[in-house]
C-alpha cells in the first residue's frame, strides 16, 4: 500500500499512552510517525514500519 504524509494509520501494538493511531509525518528510507494520543514522535526504518502498520484509518486529502 502507498502511504502519504498526513495519513493516519493503525499499528499492531499499542503505544504506552494507550493509542494505536499514528500520523505519518515523513516518508523515505525512514518513516517519522507521530502518536495521536500523546504527540510522541518516532523515527522508524521503512521495512519495520510497513510491518507494524495494519490499516489506513484516514487518508490525507490534498
């Protein structure tokens, strides 16, 4: 699946704050994801990010 900046995705594991929803802030070799629950930002390698994402919740309309 192709993702765009601003998309909201659901992950397999729950973040410690209790949220499973993340906003994609950067796409490239790495993904930068922002937790929708607490605002924590992580940088994760592309293959690992693609494995942990289960569903596209909301498509960015631009």
